[in-house]
């Protein structure tokens, strides 16, 4: 490995950033999907009156 070459370190750094960004996006998506709450059913009212059926 050409560890003495600056281009090696530049490409290695860019690749590490790309992998880190990809992992961050995956973890963020997983966290969002796990933290979703159950949907709540609500009744739609107009001026606090129950709707006519």
C-alpha cells in the first residue's frame, strides 16, 4: 500500500466519509421507523358540535 502518497490518504478519507454518511443515513432511517407512534383515530368536529349522521 502506498501509505506515503498523499493521494492514497485523500481517497481513503473521501471513502471513509462516504461510508460514514451512508451508515448515518441508514441508522437515522431505522431510528425513525422504530420511534413511530401508533396512529390515533380522532373525530372531526365543527365548533365543538358532533357531526350529524
